[in-house]
C-alpha cells in the first residue's frame, strides 16, 4: 500500500494540506499518515528578563506537559474520526527537530508523497515555516506538494512542468505522470529563457519534442517563455496561463537543473500562491 505523509502542526496551512491529502487518499485508497513534531524548547527559547509571557523553568515544563496532552487528545480524535474511512489512517507524534523528524518518517514509512503546508504557526509550536519547508523541498527523496490555501483535486486542471529538458531523471517523470494522471489534469511544458541562460526557441522546442517522445508524455502545450530569471519566469508563466499547479524537478547542481539544489525551487515555493509539486532524483 502506498503512503501519503502530511507533516501537521495544527496551523491553517497544515490543515489545507491535510484536507487535500484526505481527498487524495479517498481517491487512491492509499494510506494516509499524519505526523506531528513537537520541538522541545531550549532554555534560550524563553525570556529570562521578566517580560510579559516569560516562562520560568517550572512553568515551561507545565506548558509542555499540557501541550503534549492536548496534542495527544487531538490526534486521538482524528484517528477516531477516520477509523472507519475508505483509507487507512494513522497519526504519530514525535519530539525533536522538525526537519529531522519529517525526514526520518519519510524513510521509515517509505512515503510516496509528502503534502505539507508552506507556512506554520508561530512560537513554540512552529513546525512548517521557513527553513523546515525549504529543507524538505530540497532534500526529500519523494515528491512534495506544498500548499498555502484551500485546494481540491477537482480544482487542479492545469499543471505546468518547468525544466531545461536536459537529462530529466526518468523516475521523476514517472512520478509526475502518475500525479497528473491521478488528478486528471492537463500537462503543459515550459522552458524559461533568461539573459544569462539563453537558448534559441528552435533548440528548446526540439528538446521538448524529444522529451515528450522519449517519456511518452501527453502534453497539452509546449512553450518557451522569456523572463529575467528562472524563478520569475515560472511564476509569471503560471499566472499567464492560469495554471493550477507548478511542477519542477532536478538531479543536478548546475544550470537550470539546480532547481532543488539551490534556492530557486524554495523561492518559487515561498512566492507561489498555487500548489507546487517538486521532486529530486536520488542521484
């Protein structure tokens, strides 16, 4: 049985991801795992100079105990809600670094996809904001869908896949084809041309045509889009064609294929308001 993993911090963004994952699990009958990570505070996490809201060591412990008990009850309630559902559902609570906890869970459950909110709650319960999302996007060995707002499977009708179409890993394309087929969406291919990484339209189109033939892909359109940077180009093209999801993949550290090794994918995830599907090769 395949596994959908949702890192969950009880924020509204995490809930959007959870709702999308529930819909996907119902459609595919795959197992849905919900992971909650509690990051234990260090002594430096709390004020020691007497501001309002400062915690003493004892009050800190009481707060953590109460938080843990609260989360246990919330997770138990969710398990009870979905115990007789159309898919297998499990919850898990772990302690420690959020990124490390998520990465370990991906490996242990052999997750096939991670669906996560791209913004988390604040303060001690913070899990998904900033660097944790970026690290998961950059390093996850399975596809990651980041979600910022309410979205349903039926609302995703147009997916754009941005690449330079040089040596795209077959495993990534197989996963992308499965995702697009599952949500029954159109796939649109785009090569972003920038001043620093210019390529003629003829050359780009030939690469895309070969890509479609090699991987037996059904592409609704293939386009070359000019912009000042790859990130801006991806976001602008998605806006221009009214895309419902952005997809990106990489296996290298140079050229346009450095998307998940550098900052571009993370920048797109942070800036895009629409869902973003990302995956890197195991190479």
